[in-house]
C-alpha cells in the first residue's frame, strides 16, 4: 500500500485515488462514506464563495487553497457517480473539453471573432444549438434557479432582450424601475402584504435589469454597498463610543447625525 505521508508532490491522479479511498466502504473515512450529492451541496456553494472572496482579496495563496477545496467537491461528486456506474471524473473532463471545442468555433472551426463580444456571441449561439433551444422561453428557463436571485434575474432579462423583449436604452429601463417603485408605494399604502411582496420583486428585477444598461453587475454592486454600510456602521459606533455612549442609547436624531458623520469619514478613506 502506498505511504501517502512520505509523498511530497501530488497530482490529480493522486487526488482521485485519495477520494476513492476515503469513500471505500471497508477502509474509508466514516464521514466521507456516508456523504451524498445533497448532503454536501451546501459545501460546494460555500467553497465556491470562499474562492470568490480570495479573488476579491487578490490573495493568490488563499486562492490556490480555495481552488483546491472547490476541486475536492468536484472530485467527490464525480466519485459518487463512479460508484453508481453512471459517469467518472474522466467523463467530466471529456465533456468539458468537447464543450470548449464546440463552443469556440472561431478557434476550432470556420467562424470568426475579432472582438470579445464576437466571441461571446459565437459561444451563446453554439450553446443554444448544443442545448437544442428552439424556443425563446427555453433559453430563459435554462438559467439555473439556484443562482443568487439578482444574478439570475439579470441573466434572464439579458436573454429576453436577445429575443427582442428589452428596453431601448438605460432611460427606458430606469422609467420601468420608477414605475415599479410607484406600484410598490401603492401596495404599501394599501397594506396588502401579497401585493407588496410582488411589487418589491418587480422593483428588484427592474433594478437588476438597469444594471445591464450601465455595464454594472447587480450582485457585485449590492455586495459593495453592503460592505460600505457595515463600514459606516462601525464608524458610527466608534463615534458614539468617543462620545461616551452606545449606538443603542442614541435617539433617532442623534443616530441620524452620527450616521451622516460616519458617511463623511468613510467617504474620505
């Protein structure tokens, strides 16, 4: 039996062998043995977000580690399928290679692409052909429901626009957003919970749609705004402590004053 502890350098083949060993019904790890696709589904999502955080932090060392965690999730899921005789990690590699070749017809075929936009258009065209999406609705329905809501709505709106259902420009998109806000205001005044939820959804969808016209990712914009909000709150808390009190002790007027000061301080950083 291989002495894994004495090995210093490892390859993808080693990883596949290690995961298979961990999953072995007789000699494997009790935790790994009982895992299923569904039991580690959240792990896959969490590891992916941790890799994204490493990208945002521009930390190459951390990114290397987090990509390893993502790769482990892929190998685990592939190993589970191998055990059932459905497909293997090699099948996954084979499939993605074929997909890359087919969708890059401007590299491996006769199509041409002079710009990134041309290349993306080719990719989408080949993808629709590959997925046999003859109907426009199928193009929209194929956007994964498990995506973050803002990301999903933006993708759906983008695909709808490709089939002719979109706004002429950003001003038209903004007008739609303003209309939906007015509808939300009406629902709030009517104290209709169902109408409020529906109207709020329309506002969020329209806001995500506006993001397409200003070349801004709605998910990233909201993340940055949330981070700014946290930083401002922390600054407000420091200002309150310097005044000898807690933010919980402030009245609404005092809180508004400190919040304005905190925004000014954070803006100068």
